C-alpha cells in the first residue's frame, strides 16, 4: 500500500512531536517501558520457546530459543534485535521471533544483549559474540553444521550482526557462513553532514528520524572518534573480504536506507556474495508488523529464497 497524503501527514505529525517533546537521551528508560508494553504478546503463542543463558565474562546473557512447528532438525537463525542499542529486548521481540521461526522453518535464537547507556559499546557486541561463540562451540548438540547458522538482525541488530562478522574474522574462533541485515545502521554520522541522501530525504517525517538515530548512537558510544570504529560503523572497514554471504533488505522511507545499500555494494566490491533489496513504501522497523502486512510478506519471501540457496 502506497503512503498517501493523509498517512504522510500523520507520520510527519508523530515524528515532529516525538522529536520535539521526547528527548531520548533523558527518557530512554521510559521509552523502554513503552516499547515493552506496546509489543507484549498477550495471546497464547503458536510456537514453542524456552529460555537459556550463556556465560560472558562474569555475567550471563539471556537467550530465548524458538522452535518451528515442523518436525526434525532445523538450521539456526541467530537473531539480534533492534532498538538503537538502547531499547528493545527478547520480550518486545517475542512475537517477531516466533513468527520468524514459523515462517522460515528455522530455529531462532534471540539474544538479550546488554543495552547502552548503562553498558556502552562494546558491551552489547561482546554479548552477541559470546552467544555466537558458544553456539558454534556446541553446534553438534543441535544436529546441524556450522554453515547452517545464519546471523540476522534488524536496525541496530543488523549493525551488530555485521560487526560480529567483522569481529569473528579478526579473532578467528569461528566464521558465520551467512548474514541477513534488515535496514542496518552501518555509518556513524546521521547529522546534516551525512553523505547519504536518505538521511535528509527520510530523516524527519517517517517515525525514525535522523535526530533519533544520532541520539541513539551517542548513547551507544559517547566519543565521536570512537564512533568511527568499523565495529560501530562497518561501512568504514578497510577490508570487507571474507565476510559471510549477505542479504540486505532496506526500506524506501528510512533514513538508514542508503548506508545499508552502500554496505552491500562495498561487500560486492570486495568479492562477497551480497544481495541488496529495497522494499517499496516500507518504513524502518517493518519486521515488527504482523505477518499479513505486505512488506513483511515480501521480506520473508526474500529471506526464504536466500536461505534455500
């Protein structure tokens, strides 16, 4: 469904009000509560899930595992949720991950990594890395092979998936075979100086504003120079060779659209197999919509085609 004038006016009003009346830097705890309440799954789930924990240097990282309804051994999707590294958790993404397991026929591992600003970079990334390392070290328990594990994340979670793949290449303990990045953040600058037109074209009127992205990133890493690290801004990595086969899906009306697509082109230039798809009329965060919405249907069609290869 195309965005008509009435819908655009409503989006502009909501975006303006949110930016001018709700300071994410001061009110991130409240936003966490609002997001958790808005996405609470009140219905009896149509999937089976259970909770585990993974040790990570003195603390334990919660992981929720979702089993698809089909019988048998299933490849694994290791999922990192969005929320600007500041909001979101495995509860707010509970329905999304349940749908993901059902619609892909994969077992989904959802990681409840630590959030900024209480735990700034690289805490969340290290949590994701610890869970991935644990999964690869015990892969035989799940009756699958390492190449049957795919990293997947949306927004900040897509950023974490891309950064984890870079970190895995650096450390050499394991290497993901595939990654799926849904409207990922890949650059450090979302101000008026951004090199990407989508930050200016879509940065004011489509719910996720460029100002919000910049605020989230400053909470994640307060030091402007450190935000240029490839583990925060993967697009700045000098060498992207040897990265996993990649599927990147962006949204037409998203300030992060162009940097996600630019990352895909950088991967292709480095000799990595990378697909880039832009969903028409879609907004940032569409994966959290119910499965009947067109962008969600289109997204899972692309994901399943990518996974089947």
